[in-house]
């Protein structure tokens, strides 16, 4: 949904300030805990109240009166009228973002004060039925009051985090103030234990919140199918949303050309579900056709690559292939045949990556985490030395020298492993490819990357309409791709988003 990283960071900063004030000025008692929970709930309510206003400020949205919207987009207005009449809600405020990154979102306080926004890309690249399906999906969030539900759901982990931090600092100060009192030391240990349990509960609560969010997405998908009485429109729209395929049928060559690409058995680490927010293209007019094999090859990553499970575990949205399969299961109820077929996805996966991909996944994880694991091991080996300093115990001077030597060697090893990791991830030997060559690969990951050169045009921002989006959407003659720009320093990324991104849009 629309409340992105900027809003999250803003309220995280506010929460941190309030919490620090609470730690220093409030008592480390149950009363202090209740006050901190109260502050947390007030911040959540404040965020709920002001977030729609902030979204309207951070995004360049052209608000359109209902009458003008109905005149320009009568097919969307028909679905809107149907949803409003059936559910007895007020007409949402309607907006357009003039960006060719196809996307749509909704935000607001309740079902009667909602805003629904679509981009020019939705109107440019999706046919009318698919536009209706995406629009009805967003209306599903409105009808289901997901604004309120998800605010409550994500508030619970934040309260648990408040308890964890209060218990940690209360235990720390309790131990310092009553270091000579056995009862005080015991209380400090109990509070630290409470902090650990609360931190674990916070993390589990956050993961459960993500599960709830994914379920709400399924419900919105079902609403779209119900409004159109056909799940296929959203299914083909989701294919475009996720996989970015633009097939040119000139001279009837598209199908055979893409079959050869699917069989190419080459990989590139390009798919990041957390970043790939743009919609892709499969067919946009009567001169474009759909390659089912390309779709199945793209979906095979979702269905069979272990990295897909990892990303879904941390995502607010289900994997696109999972959503499409669920929509296909609804087709029988509406008496239609599924348009998207994944029956050959496993064969395509096995042709590219073999029977199992878990061995490569484990090797990827080892390469990605080995420098960090080495650092953690150094910390673990240093714990006795740290405890001796805290407790004013006496250790042989040779032990301290060994610790210093161990860390010196450890940093050398970490540096070496970081170089190995970088060389493994970013290889040389760039090859010219098309978007369709890239999104139809199964044997890829954030670690297992293959360099490439793609020629095309920047058509929009990665987050359409967002003033501070440093990412971009790139298009060639076969599809769209999300460009995740990272300099590594936040202020530089922000300057790039404000000064450079707009100038790059439309350039080749």
C-alpha cells in the first residue's frame, strides 16, 4: 500500500524520540511501562490520522472529480458504481499519477474516506478488463476496511517492542542502581528475561502481521474476481504486474523466439520482490500476443526457487504465481476456463536448474552471510573477556593479547571473505540481453548474478509519483524492468531522486 518507507521512517524517528524521553524521565516501574504503552498507542493513532495527508503531500497525484473520471474512464466508473451501490459506501476520492510505471494503490482512514489512485501506466499497458480488475482489487481494500484492520494488526508488534525496550532499560538501570542488593540484581535479571521474550514476541508478531497482510491481499483478489465475475482479468494483470513481458508479434516470430530464450539456460540475479513494484507488459494491443512459455518460465521462479519463499516470508504481498493459482481455482465457480496455465512450469524449471535448487540456495546463503557469521563468531569468543571486564575479574595478560590478535586476524578474514562475496556476486563479462531474456530465468538469486547490458528507455519512477524515489522503471521492446538504484549513502540517494531521476525519464 501507499504508506511507504518515508512515512515509516518518520514515525520510527518520532517513536524513538518519545521512547528515549520515556527512558530518561519516567520511572522504571509498571506505571512507567503503562505510560510508554500509552505513548506508543498515541503515536499509532497519530500516524493513522496523519498518514493519508502525508501520502498526499509526498506523492504527485492529480485528483479528478468523479464526473470527469466517469467521462474519461467509463469502464472503471461502472465498476466503481457497482461496488458503491452493493456495499453502501461513499465514492472514494479518485486520482491519477502521470507516470508510466503501471501501478495502483489506495489509502485513507475508512471505507467512506478512501482515496484510490492509478497511474498512466495502468491505462497505457493494460487492456480495459485488466484495468478494471486492478481497480476493483484496490476497491476491495476499501470495502474490507483494510486501513483500520492493518493499523491494528501492525500496532500489536509495536506494543510488544515497547514492552521489550522498557524491560531492557528498566533491568539495566535496576542492576546499576542496586548493584549491591541481591534482590535488585534478581529483578534486573527477570526484566532482561522479559525483554528477551518480548523481543521474540515482537518478531513473531511482526511475521504474523505480514501473514495477515498477505491474506488481505487474497481477499482483495477475490473481490476483484467477484466484481468482474471473471478471475482471469486480474490473473493476466498480475502477470504483467510481476514479470514485465512485452511481446512483439511482428511477422509472427514472438512465440518461437521466446521459446529459444526460455531454453537458453542462462541466469541473472534481477528479481527482488521487495523492490519490483512496477507492472510489466504482455499484450497491449491487437498487434501483441502472449507467450505462455515465457509466463511459465517467469512464474517458475516464484513456484520453485527457494529464494522466492524467503522473500514471501518477509513480504506484505503473496508471490504473484501463488495469487494467480488461487485465482485459477476460482474460475470454476464463475464458469470460465483459466487463461494462465502453469502446467509446464516444473518442466521449464528442471530444464534450467535441475530437480532441486536447495543446494545452490544453501551455497548462496553461505556466501552472503559468511562475513557476518565470522564477525558473530568473534563476538562469541570474546564474551568471557567482556564479562571479566564488567565483573572486574582478573585474567592473564596473555589472554587479552590473544583476544586482540584474534580480532586482528578476524578482521583480515572478514575482509577477505567480503572480497570473495563481492567477486562471486558481481562477475565480469557483460552480455547484451533483453528484458524477456532476464525475467524468464529460474536459476537466479540476489547472490548468483550474471552481468548484462540492456538497452531501452527510462519510462517512470520506481515508486510512481513519489518525489523521493531514486529507483526507476526501464523499458525495452520486450518488457519493463525495475531499476533498484543504490549509491549506499541515504543523502546521496535523496539528492539523486530530486535532481536526476526526473531528467532521466524519457531518455534512452
